[in-house]
C-alpha cells in the first residue's frame, strides 16, 4: 500500500474530540501520524486547505440489489455511488433475490465486494427465512460468515414472538436487530402519509400509528430481552419520543434518520411524483421538525441513506403501483450540510458524529474515527462548495431521486479507503 500525506485541512474527529488544523500521514493503509505539520518528502500528498478532514463515513442502511436485481444496482456500482457520497463503509440490507438468509448468500456478497467494491461492504442478514416472518433464519451461521446485524428491512416482523426470539438469539453475537417499524394492519397497503395531502391526491394513506405502535412493541421487547434494537429510517415524532423514553430508561435502543425525511414533507408527493414515494413515507412538517430536534438533542444516533435504487420503468408506474424508495448515497452529505449545518441547527462535530463513529458503534466495528493505528478511512469535504445535483451523472445504476436539480451547499472532495483514494473531486482538490 502506498503512503499518502493529507496536508493543511481542518481535522475533525468526534471520537477523540479532535478539532484542529493539521496534517494526516497514512502508511500501509493505517493512520500513522496526526500533527500540526508533517514533513515527509517523497510521499504523495493532497492539499486539503479549506477542506474538512473527517473519519470515513459509515452508512448502515443501503440496498445494493445484488444478487437478483443487477439491472437496478450492483455491489460495484453501489459502492462507487457510496464513495462519491463520502462513504467508506456501507451495510447492505438482505432483501435481495435470493434473500440473504443464509451463510451462502452472506459469503457471496462478501466475496463479490472483495473483488469489485471500492468501499468496505458489510452484509446484514435476514431475521426470518426468506424474510417471510415465519421462522428464524440461519442467524449464527450468517454472523460467522460476516453479517453485522439482522433485519427483514422492507418487511416488518409482524409476529411478536418471532421478534422476541430473534432478539434473544442476537444477544451472544452482540449484533443489532434492525427493524422496519410498520404495523401492516394499520398501514393497509397505503402509498403515502395519511393526512391532508393523501386526501387531496386521492391516495390511500399510511398512518403514523403504523410506525409508532411497532416501535413501541420492539422497544418493550428490547427491554424484556436486553437486546439491541435499532429503529431504521425513523420518520415520526411519536416514534422518536418512544426512542427518547427508551434511552432514558436504559433500554439498548438506537435509531437512524434519512436525509429525505428531514428535508422533505408529504407535499413533495403533489403531482404524483413517484420519486417522492418511499417507505416509511414522507411525513408532515411537524414530524420533520421533530426529527431535527432529535438530531440536535442526541436522541437520533446516526444518519443513514436507505439508498433504494429502482428500475426507471417501474418508477414510471402509477403512484400507488410504483415501488417505494429513492437513491440517496450521493446527496446525503450535501443535504445534511445544507439543511442542518448551514441553518445553524447542528455544528460540524455533531454532523460528522452522525455519519461516522455512532454508526460504526451500532454495528460494533472499529471504524469511523481518526486515531493512530486506525484504518485509514478518510472523507474530505467542503462546507462551502455549491453545486446542483444532476441525477444523470450519478454513479448508481438507477436514477430515482427527488433531488434532481436541487442546489446544495457542501460537497465531497475525496474518499479514501485503507489509504487508497477511491473518489476524487478534482474541482475541489489541489494535489
């Protein structure tokens, strides 16, 4: 592995409470020195003046579609989109075809990632066989093969007894049980948030209660079992309050939010734009305000993209027939800086914490920090660079984003994985 010297950036590492100007030296894929000034003649360098030097971003909620739907995304294309978004580590959800419910599929993903991915890729295994919610999958074997958590994401575990057993089974492996909180009896095949907008559009709505009641059940089960429950893509003020109460009681509960849920409301569905159709759905302004409050007060642990690529022909169907989900890897940082940092809601240290060390701790991996001897995963970004997102230039194989044409302030300059530069924005860097 070649050496690399990152010079003159503002180094921010929430894990070590570091925030200062300086240089970072990378040798043999590890961080070897962090000092105000490093003299290392003959070593390739990057001039990071005016840039933030942060730990590599970690996204614990990505859909890579491989195996099964390589027309929508592959491990290779998804990892390239991740790198363009500043992510050095991504965790892929199990709703592939076949479902990742066995060590065979887990190993396939890891082997394909080793051959083709430019970022680290960690699989998340299914809670139930086939994600059908009827019997447990081969959890222990998947963990042994490399899975870092379990989830039936996209499908809630409706059977409370099965969820309890999954939580109990997870304990010796120290893995999170990641839940898509939705009571299917209450959501009842809706296609957007239940409220004024759904009524105006004549579309069947999904009540907030569908998310809130399932979040309540799972937090209660986590208290009963002592397991780690992680609430995926939380979208309602009610569910957030339940997480807040659970944390105060000492229950091992964590949660994530997506940039689209703290940026858009259900009004984005006006005009029947299927690129604004996602699960859980975009909610109201009150819910959005509640999520930002949770980001500010520390209730929310991390930002995750729920990157969900879809074939353009499927997204062109009628709103109630089109699939849920949007792409999100390449816009996550820009949206977060634009909506959270530049509005004065959170500072850079908190924003970076949400993208790095907190996410790494949820999956129990020693990533997301800048420390001597640590893996040299580094994200460089500008807080001031303004740009317009053009979905036609995405690294993803899919184009289903509601943010096409949006002006953002803040942009990735470079992404470095194990000391190797896997993404470089030459317009922002002076080598």
